[in-house]
């Protein structure tokens, strides 16, 4: 079957078989199929979709294009957590050390900022010296000895996904459930994990904004994970407002540290514990949810989770002192406040606009070559449903770019809505898919 | 508007505005938008379609990407004919000299073989020495002095179309009504013509197999032509069997010469005269169809149309002697016959299979770098509806490639169906769109 015919078949909406998917993905990975044919196929998949068999085939091809970790017989459960991405989502930075302290092995491969959404790797790199580019061997050693290692996708893990991902990013084919599913799951399966908890975001700051789409994505991810013998559950969680108060790389590291020191925002802690409980219950099905949460809280109150983060930071080349003395971190030159222009209940936050505003302030990249300004970002002081007095500060913006700051201030002044009476607030954890 | 957002908009099925189409096409033509983004947009257009305004914008962008001929005030009507492509379609080679003799100026820019379908340029090049790569200036002079010049698309005529066309050809986005419409019409409008007759093929040997699709395409083409002030009509004609008996480059030139000598197949002559009558009636609305056909027949009976062809061939570097002594043309080394395996009425011909078979015999290119064997091809001796006796020869295949010949003989033996009683035969000229 020639590439042309495979593209044509999918463009008609027909189902591709395993061999066709394999030939095309392998041909693209080895360079015999050019970018322009792959982008035509990606667009056909984007519009026509893929069924679960096709998605499984695609996942398998991506997985088999590279190395797959095998930790062998470790004296503990090997698991990971993945979020589909939102604004202010720093959960991995809290969850990884908590799980490590509780005996779980977390071989975490994370991503960078994407679209309006931040990335764990960028956040970690705001810690001076932190190295996310360990070799697979160094990382493996770290996971086995310290229970956790935090790296980015290497050239040898799912190279097919890596190549296809960059193409999707410039051809408007990112937001496709089968393509997202195969991309996420191939990398997670390659980690050699036994359990996976997915945080599938829904709402106006998520890639999948409708609950229906989020549910479809969650089911697709869980289906693939279970198909590979990985215990997989997904929590669909609300992204109609930023998670926590901090948006921006260092600000989010700071908020994570506060969380590990017992001073984190309620929503951040609730999601951390809920995802952690999923992992702990996978590792030990007899454990109650209450007990799973209690154990996690203890790693905060006794300081062991924060100690673990400091250790990991140090082992990955970072400077732990800046986490112990956070006021020493460089400040931005400029700041601006956005105040409520009326009294009322905060009923709507344009979360995606906030994510894009963060990028404009310097916290993300507009093009791949942009350098991130780790000190920039914003704090949101009010939450959906909260009563706000006219003139109260709702957002504080920080940037080293005075023009961007002014521009963002103007843009975000229309990103909040207030009503006279309190409106229904979406639940933080919407539902569980397993 | 960035390319990404334009692709995304079309992938959702939204309508692109003129500025968006212009930015994308210009960006692609000047190289600032890469192939892979254009192929994603082409696939989105292929699946989602374009409305008439979008198609007009696309046509305009392609047209304005290059030179547009202007013949100024010529003492005669300037017109052209275009076929959407089929098997055995050699009408241009007869029609151009007939029209030229009758005073019409025919600045004809033709194409090469495409998919299963042959191309006028390839056929002309089977005449030793014939040069289809004249400069626009040489061509212009030929048209003005001899009323007809036969060339291929140059780099300066619709370069945007040329670049997009090659990409469509390898990304399975050829068979799209808006893309076909803009591609055909931009080139025809660039010829500087006043009238255009379109031969839109329908049936199992056409790119648009259903009458509905053919009608939609015809209407789209006519709409664009009229929008540019060109008198445009379309005949939808049957392509459920090859046109004439000859398939293959030299064989089709030979059949055209026979036609101009008064010995052409009935269907070839009927379509030639019908298309010619359209042009003559555009040039002179008072002329009756009968008179228009009578005048054309006279150019055959008095030998003037054949004389004109000989002159054009000579002026474009070709050897006219081979047209006067056609038996001197090189023959293929091998030939094979396919005979009817039963008696009955011929009710079905797999016309597309015949087109592809011609390519396999050497008459077309499988990849762009293939060299055509101009002597190869086939003759079909029976027509739909004809009573055939068991054992009668239906097809004669000619090739210099013995293996290909055997392969094609096997393939084509199932390409014909017979029934005991005569079935309804589709009309040759189905309808007229204006």
C-alpha cells in the first residue's frame, strides 16, 4: 500500500488497518515519507477521527519506534501521573516527592509549555541549575535509588511521536483525541510503569473544553493503558479557573514548595491528594481512600516530601538553597494590578486568556526559540464564586517587559465577570473514569 | 492571521475570507509557508470543501501569482476548450486546427497525463521533434499569426497553481471540486481568452464518476468563467468507455489525423463538433448549431483542418511527414489480443482500469521521472451496446515491455461485461451547463 492510498483512505473516513498505520508511521520516522504527506494524513485523522483499534495501533507504532524502560523487579509499585494540561497546573511537582516518600517509584517524563498551557520541564528549569536532560541511564539510577527522576522526552523514547508532535504543532492538528491519546500513552507506556493516573482537564482553560470531549479523551486513554496491562484511571478535573493562585514558572515552583511546607492552596492540595490516592490504591487495593490521603498529608506535616524534593533538586544539579530561601529569587522589574471594577460574585474567568497572557509576560514561548523569563507570571487572588468588592485586587502581573505588561493588563481587564448573586461553581473533581 | 489559524479555521469547516486565502497562497508561493502546512490546508479543503466565494478567491490568487496574457484587439474571437480528463480523449488535437481554420484564435495551454488519464502535451510529444515548451513570446506570435499555439504551463503562468498542483498530486487531494475549479480556471483565464467550452467528463473513466459531482464541478467552472467575463459553457459528456478506439500517445495522434482526414470514429467527431459549435456560437450568437457543425465538417472535407495541423506541427518543430505517412511510425515489439470469452452485448467497460493499463504498457508515467513509450497503448474495437461474438477480438494491446503486456492482458480480461440482451447505453452528450 503506497502512502497516497493510505491518505486517500483516511480522507474518505475509512478505517486504516494495523499494517497501513505501521507502514506510514515507520516510513515517516525513517524519513522515506515526507512531512507534507504526514501532515495531509494528520489532517485527515484530525477531521475524520480514528476508532479504538486504530488508536491502539498508532500508540503501538509510536511506542515501538524507540526504547521501552524495564525496571525489572523493584520493591515497590512503579507509577506515573499525567495531566492533559491547563493553567497553573503544578501538581506533578508536589505529587512526585510525596509518592516517592511513600515508596512508589515515579519515572516521570514530562513536557514543555504548549499552546496556552505551562510545562513541568519549564517550571523545573526555573530552579537554577536543574537539569532535565539526564541520560536514560542516569535517570534510571535516580528512579531506582531515590524513587523519582524528572526528565524530558529523549530522542530514544518514542521518536515517532516526537517527530509527529512537532508537525502537529504547526499544522493545527493538536486537538485530536486519537492523536493526543497515542502521543500521551506511548510515552507513558515506554516508562515501564505499572500504574498511571490521568488528570484530564475540562473547561475553558483545557485543550478539551467540553465535558463530552474530556470524557471521550479520558476513556480513550484509560482503554489504551489497560490494554497494555497498566492499571489506569482518569480523574476529570475542572479547568474553568487556574489551579492554585500562581501562574508562571518560578511562581508555580514557589507555590509547590509552599504546598509541601503545608501552606498550599486548597484546590492544589485536593487534586494532589486525589491523584495520589489513586496511585496508592492501585499499589495496594486494600488501602482506603481516607488512609491514602492521610498518609500523603503526613509527608507534608513531617517535612519528608519537601526534603525529598530538595534532594531530587540537588541530585539533578539544581540549587536547593533557593527553595529554602525563596525570597532570594530574582524579582521582575515591573508589576501591575488588575482590580475589580464592580462589586459582585466572580462567576467567569477566561482561563485560556490567562494562560496566553502568562506567555506574553515572558513565562512561555511564542516561537520555539524564545527564552523564558522564569520570574514572570501572575497571581490570581480570587476564586470562582468568591464575593469581591469593587476596587479589590484580583490579579497581580509581573514582567520584565513593560510594554507586554501594559498590553496584558488591558487584555485581561475583560477576562473576569461578576454577577450580583452567587452562581453555581463547577466541582473541582468532576468524575472518575476507569 | 497566522497560517496555523487559517488551517484550523478550515479544518473546523468554517469559511475562509479573501484575505486569509490570499495570505496563505502568497505565503506558499513565496516559500514562507512550507509544504507541510499547505498540505494540511489542502486536506482540510478536500474534506470540508469551499463555497463559491472561497473558490473565486482561490482562483484569483492563483491567477494573480503569474502572468496574464492580453492579445489586445485581434480580428477574431479568442477561445479555448478544456476537458476534465478521461481515457482516449484526443479532442483538443482535432478541435484546435478546426477552430483555427474557422478564424477563432486558440491560445491553448494543455497538461500532461494525470492519474489514469492521458495528457495532450504527452500526445503531441509523440510527434518527433514537437516542442511544447515555447517561450510565451513565441507562443503568442504563433497564436496571432496561425490562430493556434499548443504549449504547456510555463513557470510564469499561475506559478501558485503549479506548485500547489504538484503537492496535491502526492497528498491525495486531487479530486476536490474547489481545488480542481481554481486550478483549471486560473490557467484558462490567464490565457486571455474571451470564450471557453468545458468538456466535463462523467462516468467510470472520469475523475468525477457520479453525474451529481460532474454537474457540481461544471457549474463551479462555468460560474468562475462567467465571473471573469469569459463566455463559458460546459458539456457533460460520457466517460463510461474510452473516447474513440485509440488509447496511447501516438495511437491517439494517429486517430486524430484520421479524424481530420474524414475517417475518425463517430463519437470523437460528435464531441469535437459539439464543443466546436459552442465556441462558434459564442463568437457569433446568430449562428445556428447546424451551421456551426456544417462549417466544421467542411474544414475536414476540404482538407484545411489537416493542413493547419501539419503547419502547426512544423512551426512547433515537429516532423509533419510522419503524419502524412503514419505507417512509418515505429511499432512496438509485442502485441496481444483480448477476445470476448462469451457472446453477448457489451454492457460494461472498466474505463479507469484501461487508463491505468495504458500506463503500464508504457503510455504514461508511474512516477514523474518515467519516460513514456509513445508507440505503446491499445485499441478497443467494440463499443458499449454492441453485439459481440464469442472469440471476437475486443482489445489489442501494444507494448515494448513483454512482462507488462502479460500482466495487463490478465488484468483487463475481467474489465469487460456482457449480457444476453442489450442494456441501456448512456448518451454521449449528457447535458449542457451554462
